[in-house]
């Protein structure tokens, strides 16, 4: 995501900035979904004796 933000800063045209902003938005949403999943799984109360 850092690389996409840096490239967006260097972009010259509005189209390039829009493309990079969409990449950042998609990455941010994906990270949010992943973190929500991890948070939900942590709340399930698994312990080290549980088998998957």
C-alpha cells in the first residue's frame, strides 16, 4: 500500500491518480476485511488444545 501511495503522489494526470487511489481503496478494504476476520476468530475462544 505504501508503494501505491508513493506512486499516486508522483502521478501526473488525474487518470493516473484515480487509478492509484482505487488501488489504495481496494487494499484498505481488503485489509479491513482480514482484520475483522482475525478479530472475530480471536473472539471465538480457541485454545491450544483445539484441533482444526
